C-alpha cells in the first residue's frame, strides 16, 4: 500500500500545479523516512516524489539537508550502485542539492567521492556522464570535498575518459571532453591560500598529475601529448608545485619525458599561435625550473635554446610567462645565466622590451631578467655582451624603480658586474649618471635601508675606477656617508663606515 501511495505521489508531483498542495500537506517530511527502506520500488517512487516536489525550491531543499537526506542518497548510491533507475534518482537529487553549502558540508562527512568514481567508471551514456560531471563540478567548489575527490581518483578516471574519446569528431564526445578537461582543472587547482587543506591538496595533485601523465605515456607513447591534454594537466601548476611533495614527483616527471613533451608543444604552438597552450606549458616549465637539480637537467635538455623560439610571439601574456620562466631558470644558476647572457637575439629583445614595451609588466620582467642574468653569471663575456646590447643603462634606470625589490635586484646585479669587469661597464655608468643616481638614493629619507645598504655596496665597487672615484668625490657623497653613520639602521651604519674607509683609502 505504501509503495503504491508513493508511486501515486510521484506521478501527481509531475504536475506543477499540484506541488503547492503537496508542500502544504507536509508530504515531503512524510516521504523522507521511506528513503531508509530496503524495498527498491519504494525507494524509487519516494525518491522521485521528493525530487519533483522540491525541485527549484531552495527552502525545501535546505530542509531536506537539515533532516538528513544526504546520507540516505549516498546509501542508495552505495547499496544499489548497479540499479540504473535508483542511481539516476540519487544523482539527480545530488545535482539539485549540490549547490547548497549545507549539502556540501554534509557530503564531506560521507564517502560520496568513492561512489561518484564508481558511477564515472560505469557510465555508458553521455547523459549519465553529464549529470555526474555536474555533481562533481559543484562539489569541487568545496576545499574538503576537492581533496576527497582527488584522493578517490576522480582526475585519473577523467583522464581515462579523455583518452578513450581522444580524436573523436562527434559533437557529444567533444562536449564530454571539454567538460572532463574543465573538471580536471577545477580539481587540480589548490585550496584557499594558507589553508592546511590546500597543502594536502598540493601533494595529492602532484601525485595525480604524475599518474595521469604516466597513463597517457603507456597508452599513447611519449610523443603524443596533444594540446588539449597538455593544457588541462599544466594550466593549474604554480611555481614549485611538484617539488612541495616529498615523493620525488619532480624527478618522476623528468623520467616520463615531460620536458621534451613541453618543448615540442611550445615549438608547435609558436607556429600555430595557440597562446593558451603556450602559457600552460610555460607555467609548467617555470614550476619545474625551481630546484637547482631541475635547472641543471633542463639546461642539458636544451630548454633555454628551444624556449627562445617563443620570442617571435607577439602575445603579451606569453611574453610575460617567457620572461618569468627564463628568470626562474637563471636564478642561482651560473651556467644558465651565462648561456642566456651570451645570446645576442635574447639580449636584443630584452633591451627592446625594457625601453619600448607598451605592457608595464613585460617591461618590468625584461629588466628583472636582465638583472638576473648579470647577477648570477661569472663571465666577462656576459658583461661585455650586455654592454654591447646597451642593456646597462636600463639596469641603472632600474635602480630608481618605485619597487624596492627591483631596485635591490639592479643594485646587486651592477655590483656583481662591476666586480667581474668594471672597465667594460665604466663608460656606460658615466653616461647614465649612475653615481648621481646612487647619491640621490642615499640622500632620500624614503629610500629603504636595504636599498641604501646595496647602493653603498655598489659604490665600493665603483671606487676601483679612477674616473668614477673622481665623480664620487666631486658629488660630495662623502658628506652623505658621514650623515648615514648615525642612521637608525645598524646595517646601514656599518656599510656607511666601510664605504667611507674605502673612499679614504683606508681599506
């Protein structure tokens, strides 16, 4: 009798006009306990009735969550995973509830992720895949659920679906591929900044991407990384992403041939002009270029030479990524800095960007890369090459940047360059009035202590030149240094005393 009543109610609720009487009669609360039944027919009719009555009614949906409908829906997915009608009812209910924060919180206390993985594997129709994707996309907005979904293997199953449909020209398959790609990106993006969950998620993500790439290699071969697959794997990456994991995932990526795949991808899409893929690959390369051991291997793989093919790109976002990637590669690595610093094409383009770019971000990154190359190199040839490319004046100009970090980068780079080959740089320093710029920084009360300190460090180097020493003396920097001996910052005081001693010839 109860089964028949539930069936009748599910049919009545199809009629929009009959929903209000059902709600007013509190039939939803009467139907909820029936979801604990072991009778599959009862579950089917009760579930349909509740879903139809509560459809598009947020207040009722919140009430459903409050009275505990979520565990019942997950139980149906668990106990009746092979019953197509019941699974459809449960998935439809989750789809309707998943946007609610209260529902997400309730779901995070269940094993819904495992059940959704099972349904992804079992799904044979596009319709079933689409509804599971919709549920997953909604749940991926919650940090705790996102970690659970990654740990349950959702991205790996999605990658299997992508591999299965790869190359299909059918419209339905294309939609599924796009949805699966979007889902992987959503799942592999980290949690909230500073959140413990976010750190756990990073470790899960690195393992996941390694597994996906390994499966792709086994299935398709190392040379088959297409743009779609590469984009979805690499767009979520941030610097040092893989290397935060203690499990050697960074090394594993090298073993999988990812560097070669990325370089092939870059060269291909420089020609085709696919900027989104270029940015994705550059983000991945920048992530992999952080550890010193990675820099060495990437140099051996020829990344510096091949990535410079992107210099032909006229896309500001790609240019920005290119500069950041090369700067990461040069950071702390003399071999990389010297390789980049002796490439006339690169240096010429950097100087163009330093002076003529309409994009302030690119101009800034070009200056920073130029400074990084000079700072981390140990070769007279690099100093001469930067001088020949007329890059020195831009580094001098960078010392007066509004950003203290850029000022310090320029000052340190010029100090290193002066230590290596002051004679080559001397004329450019005079033409660009470096001494006068440094004096202005030392006099300015708004200059940070670190910038003052580094300015004096550079002055000590310049005093090794007779002509520059004369400029320093004529500009009466000695008086300013004497005043800095009573500065509030101890490091500034110490450096002022040292610089005065060098100026007086006492050191």
